[in-house]
DNA sequence: ATGAAAGCGCTAACAT
DNA sequence: ATGTTAGCGCTTTCAT
C-alpha cells in the first residue's frame, strides 16, 4: 500500500526519521521550528504511525484481553464499555472474549490471550480456582470479582460480602424473616457465591434470626432461564410466599433475579407483596422492570479504571500483583423490596 | 524478555527459520520428518509466534473494530459476542468501541480505527449518513443495520421494513386499530427509523386502516429512560388506552419497548389488556419481563457471520463492497401482544 | 538538538 | 524440500 512512513515524512521535512519519531511521540529535545515543520509535513502527507511496527519494536501487542462470562449480559456490557474507555485513554485496544461462565471458557481465554499475544488479560472469573490461576504462566492478569487473593494474581474485588450483607439486612428491615439465598451452582471456594452467602448469613445473624430460617437454593446456571425455573419451583411448591414460605430472596446476580421474579409471577406470587427480592450488580434494565429491582450496585467506573490501571502497571513492571482492592457500592432500593 | 523466536526454534531443530515458518503456518512443502521434528522443538521450547512481527510483515494489525451504539444494551452484547466468535475463527482480534448512538461517536470510531490501525471496522450505525460515509477514506467498512446502500460501503442490513411490517400486522391481527410508532429522534434518511416506519405504514395500509389512525411519536433517545417517559406521557394524556386511545404500539427497538411498557404501567395502563406492544431486536431479557415482550428477532448468528466474512473479503481484496444482504428474522409472539 | 546504525521477529521472493 | 537474502516501520543506543 502507499502507506506513508516515518522515513517519507523525514525526507519531505528534511530531517531524520528519528526526529520525526521524537515529534510524533512528544519527546523533548526538538526545537520548536523543527517540530512545527515536521507537524506540517505529517499533516500534508497524511502520515499515521504504524502501530504494528511500533509494537514489534516495543515488544508489545498493544492489545489487552477482557474475558467476561457473558457478553449479552448487561452487567458485563457496562463493564466492557468502561474498560474500553479507560484503555483507550492509554492507547490500548481491548479484545473481548466470552468464557461462558465456565472454567473451560476461562482457560480458553487465557490460552487465546497467549495465542493472540495480548499484553495482559482482565478476567472476570467465576469458575477458575486460585490454585489453577497461580500456576498459569507469564501473562499479566487482573482478576475481577472474587476476593481473598492469596496468589500471585492481581485482583479487583467486588464488595461481595458487604454488599450481600447490606441487601439481606435491607430485606430483613423490610419485614422478611424467612430468607432464601438463590445462588449459582455450588463449586470451588472461595467464589462469588460463597462470599455473598457469608454476607447474607452475617445479616441474618446480626438480626437475631434463627439460621434455620435461611435457605440456600442452588441454581444450575447464572441465567435468566435458570432463575425463572427456580422461582417457579419455589412458588409452586409453596416454598415461597404464604405464612410459612420464604418471604425474602437474595439472588446471586441481577440476571438471576430477573428470571427469578418472573418465575415467582409464573407461579402466581406477587413481588413484593408476597416475596421481597433483591439482586446484585446494578444492571440498567433493573430500573425499568415491573417491579423494578432492588440491587447492590458496585461502582463500575471505579472498577474499570482500577482494573485497567493496575493491569498497565503490571505490564510495565511485572512486579508483584499488589494489594486487593474492593469496589465501593451502594444499595439501590426499588419496588421489588417495596421501596 | 526471553521470548523464544523462530530462529531459536530453527537452530534447535537444525533447520532454517523459513522451514519453521512453513510448519507454523501449515504450508505445504515440508517433509513429514522435518515437520514432526520442528513441532517437537516448538513444544519443547514453548515457542509462540510473535503476532506483532507477523502483522508488521503482513502489513496488517490483526485487529478489527466493532463499533456499536451502546455496549450495555443486550442487543449489542449479543451481536458483539457472535462477532468475536466468528472473528476468532479467523485469528482476528475484535476491539470494541462505543458510539453513543451519535454521529460524532461514529466519526470517533472511524477516527480511532485509523489511529489504532484496525484492519477494518464493523459499524452498527444509527446516525451517520451515507454521503458522509462514502467520503471517508481508506478503511474497509461494513455497515450493520441500515439499508438502501447506494454507496461504496459494504452493508449487512436488518430486516427493517419487513420485520416492522410483520410486527404491525401482528398488532392489527390481535385487534389493534389505532397504532402508534414510537421511534427515536427524527434524523437523516434513510435510517433504521424511516425504514421501520415504512414497514408499519405498509401493514396499516394492507389492513385497510385509515392512516389517520397511525401516530408517529418521537422519542429523544433510544434508551429505556426515554421510552419510559414517552410511555408515561402517552398514558397520562389519555393518548393511549381507553376507547379512542392508541391500542397498539410498535417500538423502534426492544430497549425502547422495555421502558415504554414500564411507562404505560406507571400511568396506570395494563399491557396487553389496554395496549399491545411489540419491539424489534430480540434482546434476551424480553422473554423474562412481565409482561414478556413480543419482538422481531433478526438472526444474530447469520448477521455476525456475514459481517465478519464480508469484512475479511474486503480487507483481502479491497474490491467493490458487493451486494447488500438482509438478515432473516422471525416474529416472536409473547405476552405484550396477548400471545 | 539532531542523526546514523542496528535490529525487533517474521516471511515473500528467489535460490539451490 | 529446504535455505538465503532482504526488508516490513519503528525506536534504542550511541555518535556528533
């Protein structure tokens, strides 16, 4: 192609390629006159830097990976949007991957990160355990979501325990006494699930409620479909609603909560009159459901920014991963808990 | 870094770098014995190809851009997921961008595609008009969404007119007589909006309904919030529901429809008892709303595959953009139209 | 303040 | 079937 190179610009401006490089990269040590002349020549020739060449020289690919469980989940869409924005500020491209919320998918993301030469990977993990992650080779990695990092992996945590506790305390505050925790599949610890479960237990204990009255309900997958099946089952079995049934549910994620509410409705129950429901994530659609969804909303902007910035630090200095950080959150009270 | 290069592998295997290259790229003309030996050496040394170097050599960046209006909109999440999958089959990385559904954002995506050296761009456009797109310089471009391409730009269209017509016909079939079309802001033609509007008009005409009874309602943005405001206004003004009010609404997108339904509910109306509502896009959450959402669902898999494949063709051969193609669709009937 | 040389890792083109 | 040469466009290093 007739791509204009630095040498072309240099020749046209009557300087060396090195000077052009210095101008393009805003480095010091170029006189104003020369700088201006080079800038003009760049303008005239339509020169654009060749990213591949720069990357080759720098030993980088200029791409970071972002692997999320599901791209069509609004929560991860929001996350992706913010991460792309922050990465763009640093001239980094973000390649998105989907893991399907399965350990195999997460391994796949790591593999393809290496195959496609990503400079680093932000992994929103649900499945992979720490032991496995720490044995993974050379790839700057930031984990999003879990906590209790004892490993060599950088980590931005969600406010799992505190957020879940706040949500459960709110359910109790609104009159619920027989709570249920609807989680995903029960797998390795510590996971998002186990930490949120701890939070809910803490709230129940703090309220002086008999822990016998706290139910743990499994749910095969973290999808709306699966949540709906659970909600319907709970309602039809009389396990929810009614004088002795569950009267307050914390759903592991908003996605689950959306399906769960619909399942309860399918079974003839009303939310919040018969059962209160709260979720976790703060997905946008939650505000516009009928009933709208009470949720724990982590600060997505903060999360995205810290994830990218810390990944960049790791890429640059390949030092130790640094401290865990936990995202701030707020409890958004809406109709599903009578708010 | 101690990255293993092709030369390293070549030396270790006692062959030339070129032979290693041939093996790595599965090219013919390597004896089985040598191929095996090279493979083993690659395995032993942990060699991985340097993508930046390959790209520099090939004059590509190995990254395509995908620019969508909103990443936290499930529709685009689904689209992104599929595009990433197909691109991955071709060893391409997908960098996602957000345009904010504004012409300026779309221009920005094109600019940053060039700044970051994307090999091509898939642009799900709502705002930019064709005239502007055709004047854009050298960047293989596939447009997603609009139609009536008279330009030099490749184009995968959604079934805008036919889909909208099917939805409107269905509303009429379910008893609606006073339809409303709730669209985004009214801008340049032809847009998604104008084409879907044409489809709805066609359905009304075909049913022999007085076109006076078809209302066109503007909506400032294509967001749930904006849709909700419109729904509330329609309900509160008595413009929807009641004996003379609108009794069937086609919303330009599912996102809009979600907010719209909620706004009608806010105003004390029931869907579908008082008003029928249908949307367009087939977002996943639509199945789990109360009421669940009737929608025109384009074949996302097909769309993603064709978009990537045709972009690749354009990148490879930089020929003419080729024919427009229109995605197949199906009408998914759910509760919001009494289904 | 500016420039020349060298090479990042790969592969097309041309030998052998 | 395999090897050699040369160079993609940039930037680090070391002059001047």
